[in-house]
C-alpha cells in the first residue's frame, strides 16, 4: 500500500490548506493529551497494584510465621505471647494498608474488575478473621465490591463464588445457593 501511494500521481493526493492542517494538528494534540493522561493513570494504578502485591506477600509471610509459632506451641512449654501479639499487629497493619492501596487503585481505575475482586477478597478475609462488631460490616462491604465485579465482568466466576461465601458467612444460606450454582 505504501509503495503504491509513493508512486501515485498528484491527482491522488489531497492537499489541505491551513484550516485543515490546523484541525488535524489540533485533533492529534488532543489525542496525545488524552493518551498521556491515560498512560499516567495506568502507571499510577500499576504502582498501587505493585504495592498491594508486596503487602500481600508480607501478609502471607506473617501468616506462615504465625503458623510456625502455632506448631511450636504444641511442643514448647513456654509461649512467647509478646512476639505473637506483635506479629498479629503487623499482619493486621499490612492487611489494612493493602485494603487502602486497593481502594486507591479502584479510584484510579474503577472499571478494573480484577481490582474490585481483590479489594472484596481482602475485606472478606479480614472480616472472617474479625470476631467483633466489624465482622458483618467488612463482609457486607466485600459483597458490595464483589457485586461491582459481577457488573463489570459477569463471566468472572470468582466474584459469584465469594459473594455466595459472604452470604454463607452472614448465615444467609438460602440466598447463597444460587451464587454457588
């Protein structure tokens, strides 16, 4: 195609005057500004999601260390409750930081169904660990994020599964069945 255009006669070329060149230049500049803005938002979302992954690894390491302490408790006579309490506080701090980073990532790109799922899962997981008053509140907020994920991508089964598990955790078993199906 480019070879054909290269050897085409002048009759095939459209010459534009200054108004046409100005309009095309303006359209190109608007396109570059739009793409630059979108690139900046994607970069910001990427940085936030990388932070989430690092925090998630930290939480996983904390739970592994906690499990190791639990296995040591079975054989040891003395338990270092202070170290265990410190570890639990660190895990909780990492989980809440992860949730805040996911909320920021959702604010940057609200149409990313994977981020809404990750946020819902983090809230659900934290809610299942909580034995106090916040349990119901965290699980219901997680259900809101799973519902958003279902609207964004109705073909992602994980949102349906976790929504059903959330209903099950809230003792609403009859409502949970269709989401498992």
